[in-house]
């Protein structure tokens, strides 16, 4: 039996709806995000999980809460699954960052793996801490399905790292909409992407909602 990582991005927040930079800001889910969390919990309440791991931020904990309420499971919180730290860009729009930090912003657009936001984290730093959690999961679970609840940039960086994609292009190669699920099978000869950005567990009116 294989070991499968189910990478779930948290539900909608006000920031994900408007497109502002939100990494370390510990904001709540929006009402729509709460509906997304409930939909995931209902869709996967009968699924057998070998383990559940989550970022300790409020929006990720709220996303996995309905599933845990329905199943009695308790998520294990890991700092390595937190969202990227946007430093001085936190809470700002892209237009504001472009005006205030033009050189840093251009460097970040060119290679977000090796150039971080002003005072923030580089993609490779995010990948290092997130991969440490994956290594822990592999050590603790020989097989089965493991749910990992995290954030947009963190999941995209992690997917690039596992699939051999240049982390500098994580923003250009991988798309993970709010409340979407991506599945990676961890095999002896390398990870295999089974599903990317799936939102079929959401009610129809939520599946195609815009949001970054």
C-alpha cells in the first residue's frame, strides 16, 4: 500500500479574495471559507486517514475543524507548514509593493526561490521547513493517506520540491485555488502527482469562485 499526501489549501479568507499579501498575518476564514471547510469535512468524513497534519494558523485550523469534529480526529500542528513570511509586504497589495519596493519586487518576480519579499522568506527556505514535515510523515507512516492542511505558497513550493520543478518558478508552474486538494503518491522511485487543485468536494456554487 502506498503513502499518499493529500495537500489541502485552507478555505477563502478576505485576503485570498482580494489578492493582498498575507503570510504571517493570522486571519480568519471568511463565511465562504467556512462553508468550504464544511464541504470538505462532509466529503471526506468517511475517508480513512493515517494522520492529519496542519499549519497552526487560524485559517488552516478552521479549515480542518469540521472534518475533525465529524470524525473525532485531532490534527498535529507543525510550524513547518505555515505560510511564507512576506516580511514588509504583509497586508499590502501588489500595486503598493511595486511602488514601495520596486527593486525587491522585480527580483522576487524573476526568481521567488532565491529572492524573498523585503525582510521575508525565500521559496527555498519555505521548501526546507515544509520538506522536513514530509520527512517526518514518511518516517511515521509507512503507508496510507495523510492529510496536510497548509497554504498557497507553501503547498506550491512543496510540490515543486517534490516533483523536481525549479522552485524559483513556483508561482508560475503550480496553481492551488482556495480549498483545493492536491494528491502526491510517495513511491520508492520518486513522488507521483495524482491530483492537482481539485475542488470537486465543494458545492457547485463554490467550485468556480475566483480567488488567489
